[in-house]
C-alpha cells in the first residue's frame, strides 16, 4: 500500500492517497482534537464527498470527539462517471482500511447509498466498531420486491440508518423490524434534500442528521 499526504494548514484537513487493488483511493481527514472514534464514510454511485450530509458530518462530528475520513473510491479518483461492480467497491474499501485503523481508534464504517451497502457487506470481516448507513438503498425505486435488507441485517455490528422520509429507495417504514436503529429525516429525499415549501427547512434536516449521529456515536464509547 502506498500513501501520500497533503496538508491544508488553515483547516487542518489532510488528504491522503491510498493504493488499493482497485486503484488509488483518496481519504480527506477532518480530525478531532481529542478523538475517541474514527468515522470513515464514502459516497454513493452517483456522487462524491461533496454530498450535503457528508459535508455536514465532517463539519460537526470532530467537535464531538470523532475524526471523520471522507473516502473517495478509486473509480471517483480516476475520474470515471460510472461506479464498478459491488465486489470492486468492496475491494477498494478493504484496501483503505489499514489507513483508517492506523490512528489506533475504533472505526465506524459508513457510507451513503451504495457506500452504505459496502460498509454493511464488509463490517464483520474488517472488524468495524459500528456501521452508519446514510440513505440505505433498501430497493430500487418502485421495486420493493428486490429488497437488499439482507445486506443491512447481516452487518453484524451496531448499525444506524439515517433515511429520508420521501426516499424512493426505501422509506423508513419499509425497513424490517430487525433494523438496529433508524433516524428519519422528514420530507427528505435520497440525498436528504427537502422542498422549499416543506415544514422542515434544509438546515434543520441536516441538523437532524448531525445531532442524531453525534448522539449515537456518544453511545458507542
């Protein structure tokens, strides 16, 4: 594994290129001053680490003792527009894991959408402390019979699902009873966007996410 770091002094954010069997991945670290946990969280199949929920978590959680590593899968780093097969995504995630555990802290494996599926599939194997699933794609839109609940339920570690109330990939009420814990973002879509006329503002929707995840991480030790 090869790695190189680039430090932005003003914000103490660091970027690290990590070689994996699927190509080079990139970690963007948002460190906590007195970290007790690491949250590694990756993007979905149609976006990057600039997603509103990932940015919000990276801004807030370090103040709660959680260092955040935003993970860009090799296909994104390479500039490709289409995500590869799930097994390739899993290979990339496995490859970055040594860099995530290097600080010597428990690591929460997380992701949004397709990234959440990766986190669930690999959690037990990699020894993740917990899983954070943002916008878990429970099923393709309009096809509830093609459920991916098995991936979620087989994570094998404490799992928090954060789901938009209007997510076409699965609304909170559709999740099976065995789901560990779910936080609903009212009126939120798959990317947690809310309409301007919704009773909940976009700012409040993001606060629900960051407050809920911060409270959950405090319960993990």
